């Protein structure tokens, strides 16, 4: 069965996914994976160009850029590397004083193929805070420069508040909160209290169910 999966993957997948597969199963290198990943990074430091396969717009945006953070965390890539520093700089430079902090998708979204659940509506995407992608971004900002850490801590505080709110959420929001949760645990952050742990466990259980 694994051989059948590999045959299909090698015939149909992007080189990026093949590099992931090779790293896990065929002694591929992180360098090969990074080389493929960086083909999607823009000169401004953000990611676009279909890195998130549901969004083919070339412009940098928060959602595809957060997927680069997830990939780096999943494969233990160096977040001190130049590409990662440029990515965190992009997030810091594009943060806005809005509830959402960043728009998830670029304004050019509808000019390119994209999944039907993604859409761009001016002045609406910044009206509500969501853990995805903000919690993912915060998990990386917490290891950045001093100003980036401050931004990450601000977002982390908002995410912890969200855990106690009765806002609707999906499994990807929970997954994003888990990424941030683990980063805060590693840093022994005072934000992680027994009450927060209990509430987070409830979120996970509700998502699984």
C-alpha cells in the first residue's frame, strides 16, 4: 500500500511534497526540502504563489505564509535561517491595528484559481480575530527579535482569551492554538495556567468529537 501511495505521489505531486516524502522515507535532506519551499517565497519575505494549494495568487499573504511556519515546525527547520527571519520581518511589517491583525488572503485572490471557501471581501477580513493563522504566527514570533516577541506575546494573550470564549471554531483553529500552546509551554510562559490547560483540553476534545 505504501508503494502504491508513493507511485501516485511521484507521478502527481509537487516537488515540495516529494521532498517531504523523501525526507521521511528515503533519507532525503532538509536542504532539498528548503530549496523547494523557497521557490514559493516572495522577495518581500512572505509566501504565496500557490504554496497553500487552495490559494494560487502570487502575492504574499498571511495564510500561505503561516503554512511555511507549520512546515518548518513539522520538519524541524531552522527558524534562525535568513528565509525565516525575512518571513518574520514580513509579518511584523504588515501587522495592522485590526482585530484580525492580518488579512488571511491577498486582494488579488479572485484573479487566480482558489478553493471556494476562500474569498476576498474588502474591509471584512479584518473585523474578527481567529486563531488561524494568528496563533501559528505567534508561535514563531515568540522566538524572533525583541519587537517580534512583543507582537507574539500580544497575539498569544488574545489567543488565550479566545480559548475561554464561546466563539465558533474549527479543528484548524484548535490545531493552531496547539502550536502556540506548545511554544508557550517551552518558554514556561505565565500565560499557561491550570485553568488555561483545562480549557484547552476541552477545545481539543470538542474538535475531535
